[in-house]
């Protein structure tokens, strides 16, 4: 049979026949005809449909290199969209638009910009097309998601409802409304919109994956598992769904099935940092620190560690990746992790590297620098403010290696015996005496501090509580209860206190910027009760007796996600389940024995 006819027959039968068998037949033909670029393109399209993305990307990249194949470029950036590799997608889109201005691709650029949080450019593109057609569904959808990203929920809801007046069965709008109401913690409305979308198309794995995620975060893990499995049956080679299923099993402490699904995901997508991060959390909870830290390094392939900005790209060029931390004569720069809480946690390992190496420089948050200098007195010159070297090309050129603070775990916390859990930060004695004097004016015997919110995190609302949730503490006899909550909470405190000052505040103490004063206050307390936030880490690092109210499993980080009520990172912290704190006052009474 003529080669062209043979290929066309296989392609025609692909949709109705055994897709994988037909793909294998086409692959056999291709191995004998690798110079046939049209065949290579068709093979890549089929690989893309079968979610064999590694193979499809390889063939598309070849075609782009050899002949600047426009269709290959479009298909490749769509794979990047699926893989959430938005930097790569945007780069390809810009290359296409330099060759040819195509409206649909320009709109895809808006979507990529949205995902990269370049809201300004995204909106400009949407406004451009909406000025021509106010009912442009694609641009309305993207604009609505812009408002959602900006937490302008009412504006977003209006946009998506406008879409539904034009297209009552628009899946994207229904899905987005479900996500917004879920973010607003209106579970009833969120579920309604997700189920409406599902009723319209119960074969859309996107819809099914979204409703599974909704049920997971509502604590309905078994419902989530049911929908994730359905999504996999529709899209069996999708690594992201396997990873989501793994996370759900992990929520249920079913580590066997969690690991099995993570490894399925990793086989499909070997370089994905989020899959490796999931694996790391499973192993770290089991105190298998060797595997845990090895997979934890996978986070360094996530966009926030690779392509967030030029500075991150510069740091990666000098990233230390060896299994053994050696080269003691080299110049090392230690870079903090994402937030100040993680920075405090991982600073417990700074003494390990400072003792071993001569030329260590540690960049840190300006709010912490004096605490670090005082606590690691012998090495005080090693601490500098964030950006001092990493933002200075001349100084950075003199650095041999960069190490992220979280990566120190694989060198210095290889097993449980490597953790001491002992306090390692020291307060300013002058500030401590000053705070003690202020507290002495309060007549009650015991001083308790509380913190009830987390900010600037995807799971902030899931970690946070309301002041009324701490009612049992306020009812305790002979106790002063002090505010240690940073952020904009004055109205909330005023409303809670009403006519009676139940929650006390230390005047002229900036709980967000003055870590020296905050540390002195923490050290002066008999007890600190908190949710998962940066102040919790500061309390643990100081050895303050602390009760930490854990968020639900899906919002739990590895340092709090333990099988007991203790964490190896901080001996002074006791972990308590969120449900137990809210529903069982006896649990609190046991912990609050002073």
C-alpha cells in the first residue's frame, strides 16, 4: 500500500479504533521514515492526544527547529498550558506573534499573562478585543479570572454571570463561579455551580478535576477520590490528576495509595516539581528524611524557583546541587525560602553550615537580622540583608555557590536524631525587661498570647480562625490574653472587645515589623496559642510554650504534618487538630494547664 494512503487510513481510524494500537502502528512507520516531517507532525498530534507529552514535545521542537512549523509551535504551547509551564508557553506565543498576528493566539497570550500574574498586560489585551465586541466570551472569561486573581470577587461574579446570559452552558464561567464561591467559603453555591457544569458535560475531565478539588478542600475526601478516579478514566495519562489523587490519599493518611499514585504521576511527568514535592511530604511525615529531602529538591524546578524573575535565573546558575556539601574553601551564599516563617524554621540549620564552612554569607529578612546576629554571635558577620549580594552583580560574581535554606535539610537533618528541637534564637535582654515591666501592670497571674490568622498564602483562610473561636481561652480564670496577631485586624479586635476589653494589646508594638519586640513579648508569655503563621515559628525558635492549631490536612506543611502532637523542629510546640480545638473544650483544658 502507498505510504501516504497507509498513514491516512491509520489517522482516519484513530478516533474510532484502539487509539494506542493505531499509535504503535504509526510509530513503526515513522521509525522507517524519520525524514517525513508531515508524518512526524501527525505522530506528535496523536502523542499529544494520548498525553504522551514528552514524546510530542520532542517532535514539535524538532519541527520548529527544522522548519519553524507554526502549527507545531501552537500545539507545543498548548502542551505547556496543560503542564502549567506558562513561561515556556508565553515565550512560544510571542515568537508566533512576531511571525504572524493571530487573534486567537493573542488571546492565549492574555491567558498566559494571567497565569504569570501579569494582570496589567492581560487586561489590556482583553479590553482591546472587548472594545470591538463586548460579548467576546473568551476575553470575558479571562477578564473575569483577572478580577478573581485580584480578589475582586463581586466584579468577577458579574462578568461570569454576564457570560451566562449569552451562553447559559458555558463550562468555563460555571467552573469559575464555583471556584469564586469556594474561595468566599460559600460551599453551597460553589457546589451548585460545579454540579451545573458537570450536568452539562459529565465527560469533561477539567470539570471533574475541579469538583474533585472542591470536595477535597471541603474535607469530603472520599467524594474527591471518586471524581479524581473518574477524571483518570477519561484522561488516563494525565499526571496532574494522579498527583491530585495522591494528595487526597495523603490527606487520609493512606500513604500506600498516595505513593502509588505519585509514582504513576512521576512516570508520566518525570521532571514535575509539584509531584516531587508531594512525594517529599509523604516521606517527611514518615520521618524518612533521606527520600523526603531528595524529593523536596524537586521544588527547585517549580516556576517560583526557576523563572520568577531575572534574579532567580541568576541564582540558579550557581545553585549547589551535589549530594555532599563540601568545597569548604568556596564562597557560599545561603538564600532564604519563600516567607519569614520558613526562614525562621530553616535558620535552625544555619549553625550547622556556619560551623563547617569558612566563607558562608546568609541573606535574611531585615526584620530578622539582629535576632540572627545576636543568636549566632560568633558568626554575626555572616548575616546580611536580603539582596545585598544577590542584587549586586559585582558582589554576586565573587560567589561560587548558592544554597537555598530549605536544601540544608538533606545535609544536616538526615534522620530524626539530627533534630534537637531546642531553642536557638535569643531575645534582646533590654527589650525583654521592657516588655516584662509592661506586663507587670496587669493584675492577673498568667499571660497568654493568641494569634488567629495567616496572610499571603494560598491556604491562608484555611489556616485562619476567628476571635470567637478562642472563647474558651478568654473564659479561663486569672489569665490576661494578649493580641499577637499581625496585619489589619484592629476593626476585628474592636468589634470583639465591644464594651469590654477582653483582648489586650501592648501599645506601640508593631507586630509585623518589630520582630525584636515581638520576640521579647513571646518570651514573656506563660503560653502562646496560634494558628500556622510566621509568629508560630518565632515562638518555637525561642522555646516559648506554644499550642499550634493545625489547619486541615490539605493546607498543612511538612513541619506541622506529624503523626503525633509533636514536631521535631520545636520541642516547645504542641500540635492540636483544628476540629479538636473547635469542637472539644476538654482538649483545650488539658493543653491549657498552667
